[in-house]
C-alpha cells in the first residue's frame, strides 16, 4: 500500500485527468466515473487531509472497484484508463 | 440488507438499561421505556441524546482506541431511516473512519462522532445523486432502490 506517497490532491487530480471524473464539492469531494456513458463508480475524496490514512485509502480503492495494488498503480501512472475500464468491466 | 423494527428495539434496549445506570447524564425528566418489539420512531427520537452521550462516553473511556465497533444508524443529517443501517466505526491511523456495511461509502473524522456525522452526510449526498436520474449501473440502481425504501423523504 502506497498511501504514504500520495495525498488527497493527488487522488483528485488523477481522478479528474486520467478517469475524467467531475467532482462535486460538498463536505467532501464526490465524483462519478462513467463507463460507456453510464455512472459506474463513485469515489469520495476527503477534504482537509494531506496524507491518506490506510483504511481510507483502501476504501477509496474499493469505491473504484480496484484492489489496493491496482489503486497504487492508478495513482503511480502505469494503470491506464483503458486498463481500468477492463478491470471494472470483468 | 434491511433490518426490522423488532431488531431495532432489541438492539437499543441496552441503551435504556445504560441510561438508568448513568443518571448523571440524563437529559430528560421523563423516563424512556423501550420494550422489545414495540419501539416506535418517537421512542427512538427520545433516545437520541442518550445514544450520543453513550457513544461519547465509550469514546473516552470504555473502548480501546483501535477497537472497531458496529453501530446502527437511525437518522441521517436531515432525514430519518425506516430501518437501522449498520455502520462500522474504527481507528484509521490518527483519525477514525465510519463505513456503511451495505454499500461502499465512508466518512472520516478526528473522532468517532465526526466520522459518523461525515458518513451521514455522505449517505444523503449519495441519495441525492441517485435520485437525479437513472443513468446508473444495475448495482447502483439496486442501491438506489434500497435507499429509497430506507430513507423517509419528508
């Protein structure tokens, strides 16, 4: 788990740029990932936390339908949008 | 996915016992009687201050900091629930996380109550997202139906 390497801003940025998630700002940031135009995954990115605690990190991975190691890869870059779509389509 | 009113009554009976054993923290002059199997939303409402105090006391004394607890939510930030919703609350590094058991949603906070409050807000936020339209996967449409049955929209 590479939660110590990333902060909430990294997760939000990757969500926006790589997965084209549009976040809505409330108490936390929430956004939907659309698969073939249909809302398929919803991720919550907590505000006001620089580092991401382990269980929060795991919960965010789960929301995206990813294992923690795949979520690491998504944030680190190797996991592309196409690969992500392949994973959640299984 | 859903609980029953009977379960709800059973689960909160211990709070009534706890209340009588902790009279210093009593916030009402009228005793609240909860009978197994006959709890109503009014009775549950009367218990809310005691539930909050109960959780707070457990936060500071009885629970070890890293102990995961399961609580039953009966209310969200502005809405009531027809049946209690199971939530796991546990330590998460320096803070706490509250997670819904029935779907993938969480709230974070500096203490247990903050985390539970954050989750309550997130459940309502999800509910409002889901009632906007029907452009969701089957999984989410199922959660939408679950929440529509669970949440009392008033």
